[in-house]
C-alpha cells in the first residue's frame, strides 16, 4: 500500500494478481484523503460535470474546467497514479488537437489521460500519445460522452455482435499502447473474457468481479449523491452528516448558543 503507483508498473501489478483500487476526486482535500487511504489510482473524471458542478451531461464541460480541477487534485496526490479524463471534443477532432490538450494535462500534473471509445482516430491518438511519452487509459462499454447516440445509462455488449466489437476494441487499444482499459456497464462474463485476454489491466465499473481493478465515483460511495446506481455500494452517508451538522449549527446560532 505504501509504494508509489506508476503507469509503467500496472502490467506487473496485474501479473502479481494485485487488484487496482480507483476512485474519482475533483478537489484538493478529497484527493489528499484518498491518497493517504492508499487508493491506487485517482481519476479527475469528467463526471465532475454531474456530481460536482450540477450539470446534466459530461459534454457541458471542457479543458478549462478539467485543468482547474486537475491542478487542485494534483496538489493532494503523493502516491497514487493521477489520471484525467479528456473532455468531449478535446480529442475527437484531430490528432494535433488531442496531442495539444493531452500535453496541457501532462504539464498540469496528470500521469495518464483517459479516452473513450476505440474509433480509428482514437486508436491513432493512443499510438501518438504513447509514442511521445503520455500514458493513455482506454474506456469501453458505456461511454458517457456518447450517451446521445448509445442511450443514457444503457448496458453495452449484451448482443453477440456488440460483445465481439467491444472485445476487438479492447485488443486494438492494447496494441495501440494503452496502459489500462476501463470497462463500464458490460456483462460480467464479457469483462472476464477481456481481462483474461489482455496483458494490460482492466478496471471495472458495473462490469463484474473479474476485472483487474474497480473504480467508482467517490461522491457515490460517500453518500453525497441522491441516485444510487445498481453497481454502487455506499460506504458512508457523509451527505446526511453534513446536512445534520449545518442544521445543528443554524439552530445554535438562532438559539444564541453559538458562539
């Protein structure tokens, strides 16, 4: 738990059978707490649009917001591998634009960037970023930035053709140089097959037990969000505790008991 996690040793951790523990963070205090708790990878996810900024969709934020939160998180991370989501349209337009934006994240403290999907352009971007020394994490299955076309919150890989496509995409991402792949909301048996077929680790979210690691949104496990997804387990009810503390403070001020 005390060793520093780096992009270069993820494959070795998979060989050793060590499960990767991953959570999201969007601010300095949360990042510091997660890092000190021994979390292996901290992701500045574009999920901050929903859970931190109160927006409806991840595509409503861009490089400005992601860079701001990445810099805050990076100040709290000493041990974990720090990754960041490349937001919508920061890499889907061209290789040149993708390299420019990934380099900005790298300079701001990210140790890896995460891209959704495995289109021909995305695979070329993975190859290029790997070539210049910026580690890339893939993301397959349910990809939130594509919710407008695949449907919001729908499990992927349920048909034979869809499962075969995701399997092939995972293989192509590994060949392109990805250091790991997030598998989101796909059948557990498909995730297991992909995990066994790859040398690089898989990180599941709603993809069963057999992935090499697991990732969840921190706000979900802390009880800070209202909705509870079927694959999420709440480990605390911090939201309720904060509400109670605020109400107690308000009551004591009104009753002239504080200060």
